[in-house]
C-alpha cells in the first residue's frame, strides 16, 4: 500500500510508543543486570556480580547445555525427516495428502499445553509398561515431533514451485532417482530447507511448555531452569540471562541483516550492469 | 467535436530530480478518442495521472473547461479512471463494485436509482445477469467491462484508460477494441487512452499523441501519424520504416544514394540533409534495368499475406513487403512513387532507427546470459 | 518423482506421537480414576464452581487481551504498512526481536516493574500516587498477555494491509470516496483476513496460557493452563480430570477457530504467513 500522505508525525509518535512498550521492560532487565545490589529499582553501582554468579551455577550451565543439545539434534533430525517426508507427502494423491497434512498441522494449531499434556500422558503410560522414566529421550522425541511440521510447511511451497520436468530431465539424462534427488531437487528447494531448519531451531530454543511436560524431572532445559528459579521473586541472575540472550538474538539478527543487505547490493549492481 | 475540454499547459513533472515529463502542451477536445502512445517510461501514464488528479505537475497548469484544476482532488473532477489491472474491489461483487461510486455521491441518491443506474451500465457493457457474481470468478475481459462500467456509471465527461487491454490475450484484445469504440460512441464522451501498442492506437483513436522521453513527438490523426511522421522515432514506432539519409536538392526532389528521387515534400533549405522514410509496402519490385536502385535479396520471411524480404543496397539493408517471391541472392530493381517518399527534418533520433542490417535483432533478448559471468566471487562474512 | 513411501516413516511417527497422545487424552477424559468408562470427569467440571470460574476467567481475560491487542495492533500495522520500505524493515525487525527472547524472561520483566516496591510504584510515588496493587491482579495477567502476544496481532494484519494494491485506493478515491470512506469501505474489509488470523493467534494461546498467569496473576487469577498443569504435574495429580479439562478446552477452541475462519475466509493463509 505505502502512502506517503499518511506518514504524519502523529503516526510516528504512535509507532514509537508501541516500540517503547515492547522494549522498556527488556531494557530495564538489561540495566539492572549490571547492578551491584539485588534491587531491581535502585541502581547502586556497576558490577558483573550476577554474571559471575550465573556462570558459577552448575544447574544453569547444565540446562543451557541440555537446551543446545536438544535444539541442535531435534532441528537436524526434523530437517532431514521433514524434507524427505515433504517430498513423499507432496507426491501423494490429494485424498490421502489432505488428511495427513491436517494431522501434520495439529501440533502447530493445538495449544502447547495440550500437546505437552498429551505427550506427558503417552510417555507416562508407555513408561509404566516399558519401565522407563521421562528424561532427555522423551524431551528429544517431543521436540522432533513439533519441529518436523515447521520444516514440512516451509519446504512444501518450494516443491510446488519446482518445475515437474526438472526431475524427468535429470532422469532422461541418465541420473538415478537418488542422484536426481540429491543433485536437482535438494538444491532447488534449499532455501525452504534452510528456512525450516532455522524455524525449528528457534522453536526448540524458545519452547518451555512442551518441554516442561515431556521431560518431567528427568532433564531440564534453560527455560525450565528459569521457570523454577523464580516463582515469586525475581533473582538478579535472571536479568543477566536476559541480557545475554537478548545480545545473542541481536547479534544473530545483525549478522543475518548484513548478509541480506550485501546480497541486495550485489543484485542491484547486477541489475545496473544489465 | 471541436470544443476544447482539457488543456495541459507547459506541464513538467519530476520525481526525485528525474524529469519524466518535459514541458508538455496538450489540448484535448470534447468527445474525442485520444490516445497517448509510446514505449514504457515515455511519460504517457504520468500524463494520464495528472489529468486524473493523482499527481500534480511540478511545473505548469491543468485546465478543465477553462478552469485551472491543479489542486482539485480526483473525486471532484468529472473524470474517472479505468486502472491498468482493473483495480476491482475483490471483497465486493459485480453490482457492489459498480455501485461504489454512486453510494459515495453527496447528496445521497435512492437505492432504486442506484440499482437502475447500475443495471443500465451492465447492459451497456454487455454484462447483464452478472450482477451477483464475485469479481474474482470473472474472465479478464469481463473484469475489464466491470472496471469500465464502474467508472462510467458516474457519468464523467472524460474516461481515462490506462493500458486497459494489456492483460488480455490477442483475440480478446481485438474484440475489446471494437467494444471500447462502441461504448465511447454510445456514451458520447471523451476517452483518453494510454497504450504502447501502435496498432491499437491507430485502430481506435481520433487523435494520437506519440510520446518518448517525456516529450510529445507528434500529435495528429492516425493517418497523419502514419503517413507524415515528424521524425525518425515516430516513423519507426508506428509501423515498419526504412529510414535513410537524404539531401533535399529542392522542393520535390530528394537525393538518396547519389540518385535523385521525386517526392511531394518541400519547404527545406537547398541541400539540407534530411531523413527519408520509405514504408516497406510502398516499394515496387521491377526488373533490374527498370529500377531506380538495384539491390540483392539477402533474406526472405513468409508472412502469409506477403513476403518480408531484406534487400541490400550498397550495404544498407531495406525491408520490403511484396507478394512476388524473389529468391535469396536475386538482383532486383525497385521503384518508389513520389507519394511513397516522406521527408523529415533531422532530429536527435536520426541514425538510430530504420536500418534492417540486423533483421534478427527482434530476438535481441537472448544476449543477457553473459551477465552471469560478471558476478563477483562470494566473499564470506 | 512418485516416491510416496518417503513419507511413510513420518506417517508412523505422527501416528505414534501426534495421534496416539491425543487419543489417550480422549480415552482418559472418559475414564474414572479407579478405571472404567465414565462421564464423571465432565460432571465434576460442571459441578465444581471454582473450575467453571476458571473456564470463564480464561475466556474472559484472553478476550480482553485480544481486544486490547487489536486496538493497539491494528493502528500499528496500518502505520507500518504506510511507512517507507526501509523504515518498514527496521520497524518489523524491532517488533519481531522480542518474540525471539524467551517469553518467561519477558514476563519476569513485568514482575519487577509491577511489584509493590517496583519501578512503576516508585514513579507513581514521586507523583504522590499509590502505591497501587498491580502485581497479582487480573489486569497484570491481561497486560502480560498483551505484551507477549501483541506482535502476533500486528504481523498478520500488517502483511495483509501492505499487499493491498495502491490502485484500489486510488480507484476508490476516483469514485468519490473520502479518506474515511476509503478506509471503511475498502482498506478495512480487505484487511479482515489479517484481523481474523491475528485474533486467532492471540486468543488461542491466551486461553491456554499458564506461566503468565502464574507469574503475574494472584491466587485468584488461575487460568485453564494452570488447572491442566496442576492435574498432570502439580499437587492434585489427576490426569483423568486434567484430560477432560483439556478436551473441553480443545473443543471450544476448535469451534471458535471454525467460526473465525468462516468470517474471514482466506484467513488461514495469512496465518501461515
């Protein structure tokens, strides 16, 4: 739409207020993470005390490691499984595909707490039969289950854009099907795969509710540690964690944007040389 | 048909310092079908948007019926627009789309009147019975008619049409050309039509305005524009033309390739260098001995009605349309009647057009692949 | 390229970890604590006044949060869509950035602000007001939801408005519509699919939220999420009752989504973005 006539000072002020609302709490956390005292109201001097405390805490480091482990493994597995399944699903007849896609979307549409509770029930009842406790394994299964749908959803549109004749052409030129899959399909749908992998990874890192139900007391992700740290009052180490996470996300964003910007510039240059 | 309705007076338009319209003078008469014709980026759409009120000229004035309307917003002008891709409201059905403008009228008019006026319009655009259809379920041609009806229902004095047939296929386009002409005559109002398609312009218009580079190159009837192009750009843009350098010896005599030809033009200085336009269909092929010039056939294309042949005259290649087949390599003579020769003043377009040396140049889109190689090696972050 | 069997392993996986768990929830919901089929769990919900109040509270508070999100988010989306391309990019990034931070941390931030001795009360104290009881109220829960879910309202509405063809607005203007009429008759109806998916994306997680209410709400602001959690993990372990609550909630949400999709058909497309 983009209408320059509608860019009034009032609309700018409004946008600024909304952004302020979104950021003020985060900046307050960041500010007080450097406080030398425990207070979240009075700043009594700069210190890195809470960061030291944070890195001294075994449970925090342990859960950070668990989070990274489960996110990396589940995103990797989900990317492979999701890509292969997307190809399979895409080639199914409509009558079969539609209900399967519906089932695929259930974990996305359903409330997290229901997905979590349902998995919890499954693992508990299976566990009582097969004699196992909820822990890292069940956590991983849960993460893979809610990650695969994201990969499928981001790969399928790319498959739809794929020229049907591409694979036939590759086969015609003497490729085996597997080779055609690797050399032709995969490169064509790569942007979708990468996008899906990134969504899966961030969803895993960010998840709390499903992990909370699926892991029981057998494993603890960072979110779960954060949750257990402060049910009533907020310890200042929370501020330190927030600051570090915010910094990490910001860094990631800047890197992605600089990359995209450079790519854009290159494309512009190319267009000009035409 | 002679009364002036709209006048653009030395209109200039610049976006971010880039001039897209340069000092346009244009007078549009009441009830005429006027076409703004030119390649993309020539300023034709900008001219239309200035008349419609969507843009204000950077410099210059717009008059409507003698009144300056620079600052009058679009909805207060008795001008309505048919947009390029129709711009139909997809959340409304056919009836509601056409009724939209009527519902905006102040003072409001009765529901019955709205309904009867919409129905009347549907009849004019031959869409009776479509009033409750979703616009997205209509074909391109039908959507086009809805867009026209929606604009005409307000009974504007002028209808602006921005490349309205661009999205239609060839067959439909021909039908819609006749249809548009019929609607214009039925409504008895002014149509201002923007297109880059010269055939469309010649077929429908009373007046054609040829534009290029933000400048009006020529205004005239379709016949004038075709027969008496003012410069090499117009000659080349409208139809096929061989354009060669000539020297005007005196009124009625022009020298081409060192030979004198009779022509009908005059009013040039003695020995003035000029551009000479010869339309491919105005060249007669004769025996070598009887010709004014002699050349060699280098290429033949069968076009159904006629052959397009390329003939080499001392290194300069002409396009000639003929019904008689002369094989490649044949020596032929040509004859041109005086009324087949048209003389133009030299302009900055001279030498840019009208040479068929690279006849296959119509396929010049292919050469882009080389660009790919220029891409720099990926520098990682 | 007909390699359907590639999807078979995942179909089995879905059967085991998507369909089976939900089937178990359904079975549990109709199972008595001691075993045997029963409607007793549902009867217990209907008979229990606190539980019914929790249902009502959950729907009421998330409805409030949805309305507030819409009131703040729609103008924001509209402003955003009219901005220059570069500014749009930056603002979009700014709106999405907090979404990538853990929602628990974002919620904690508000505890420190709303606390009795918190920042906001200190500021109010300087003005001679308060201290006000802000934490542990239902208002705080709504605020927490609005804060967490606002981007989910802005983004779908923005993505629909920004795609509206400028020539549609010019056409409306050309046909005599005032700026207000252009908005009311063209922009707003065309943005409805975005509004519908925004409402869905705020309301559904709102109803089922549990951590937000636990952190910001008091003892009498428990939501359905807390109720379910208590039956599975918490003090009053009773997965049969918990399943029944979850099932009822799921059905109500499904009915809600069905109607929302009917209101703005095509809304689902915008939801997947």
